């Protein structure tokens, strides 16, 4: 296994998805990640159905390769616990609402005073400054606020939420990029760094070429379903049995498509000669392509397209993805090992390093599973740990709690 971050320690104060995903990837890369959670409740994603042996699959998705420590950050004993954690920590990830980290004493100013080499990544909905700094940000909210939902769906559907939380996930990726950049800088300067990412800025960056086109033309983009505003034909088409995605992305591919489907004259038609012509005459192009593929079974259409190097795909289900030979060959789907997981499958980290086997690593932890272990490493004796647990300053997993955490 390739572990370039081995020896680095991460404190993950974040919750839900963007921050936990960032910390998970750091753990995948070999860092020792301690997830600091609320005593009793833990990360709220632990409560989202469905569940596998009592653990939410949403939590499982973003919390492998971590240890869980339950700490009541509002308790008087918490400040010393956090101080001891931070002294030998490299990276902190947090995603509380603006101002909360200061009230809890886990903000950058407080922690960097303890460890000036600390890399501190804060994740928020709209950024920590500006008129929206106090607004709560969730993926769905930012899909709407950013304008993303103004272009999803089609002319008849209205706005549609992209269901797999792409803004949350990409914000986590941006956080990883920022953290690793700060690690490189620290290697040169010896100094830590404060950095922030937000769902708002991630959403804006996602809109990329669409915003750039609007800045150029002043024309608001319209909903185009599975299609592409700047390429045609480039969308889903209905075959005799089920739809396929056809990606005629340039003029050469258009000529190949027309020849393969017995209409070479279409490639010479001035209305369809170049991509810009086909975009201007999109309605006619789409109708012609639909007529050519509509009477054929999807397997035959895909075979014709693939034989000519024309990008295409069946519109698969998750079941199709998990059974796909490419997924098997790339070892994308791994087995989680650990008590209570019973050979559960999960998607592995999507980076494959040369010379290293892909592995999913350690299972996501039960709430407070490592509290006692970490407290002992920090120098607390058994009597103090027991007292703090009785006082609800910390939470340690026991056999009874394991069944429901």
C-alpha cells in the first residue's frame, strides 16, 4: 500500500460529508486521522438510513481509516485534551458554523498558539467572511443559490437537485488539494498555514465554462436535459429497447456517424457541416439521429458507435456499475473488514498509484471506539479517564454501546 502521509497526524473536527471526506482521503494516503465527535450523538451522518449492523451507510462512505474520539468540547476539561492532541498534530480539519470553533476553543488562533506548524483547514457554506458568512450551507442550498439548479433538468421538468451531493464532495477534494499544498509549503518554510474552502466557491467553479460563456454572450443558459449547449448531437437517445448516450463531439465523428448509419450525405449538408452549424440546427439534428437509432436495439447501436470510435455508453444502473468487468479489473469495489461489517463492499479511493495494490484500509469506527486508547497516549491515567467519562467530558465505547453506535 502507498502511504506517502505516514507519520502525519490529522484532527478531524468536521462532520457530514465535505470535511470528513477530506480527512478520509488523508487517511487513505497514510495519515493517522483522529475524528473528534460529540459525546453521545457523534457525527449527525451516523443517523441517516440505511444502516449496516447499526452504522449508517452515509457515515461509512466518508469515515474509513480513522479513529473515533468522543469529546464534549463544551466541558472545562476539553481545552486541555485538545491542547495535548494539537501539540503533535500536523493538520486540523473543521466545518462548524462561523464563530463556533472560536467559542469551542478549536479555532486557528487558539490552536496555532499551541503548535505554530499547524495546517488548519476550515470548511464552510459561503466562506468565513462577507455578507453570507453566517449562513448555513448544505449541498442542496448551494445547488440552488449558485445557479446550478437553473440549468439542471429540461424545459418541462423545472429545477432538479443533483442527488449525490457533488458540491459537498468536490469541496472535500479541494480541501485535500489545499492541505497537501500547505504540507509542501511547510516543508520549505517550517511554518503552518490557515486555509479555507467553501461550498459556495466550489459551486461557482463547477459552473466553469457555462459562466464563462455567459460572461461572453450575456445570454443565460437554458436547461438542456442530457444534452450539451455547445455540442450536437451529444445527448441520450431512445433505442428500440432502452436509451443510450451518444457523444458526437467533433466534425470527424459526425462524418463517421453519418456513414455508419447509412446517411453520408448528412455530413455534407451545410446545415450540419460543422459543430457550430449543428448546434444552430439542433432540433433537426436531434430528430434525424433519433430516427436513425430509434428502431435499433441498444446493443446494435452501441456496437456501431464503438466500431467507429464514437463515444457512447449505455445508461447503467448502480447494479450494472458494480458488476462491470472494468470495475472488477480496476479493483474499484473493495471489501471492508472489521467487526460488524460482514464482508460489506465499498468503493475504494479513486487514485491508483503505480506499484501499489488498491486497498480500502481500516473500517469506519464506532463512536468513541478509540477514546480510551488516545487519552492514554496523551498521558491520562485510567482513573482520570474513568472520571472524565463519568462526568461526560469524554465518551468511551463499551460492549453495550457497540451494538447501537
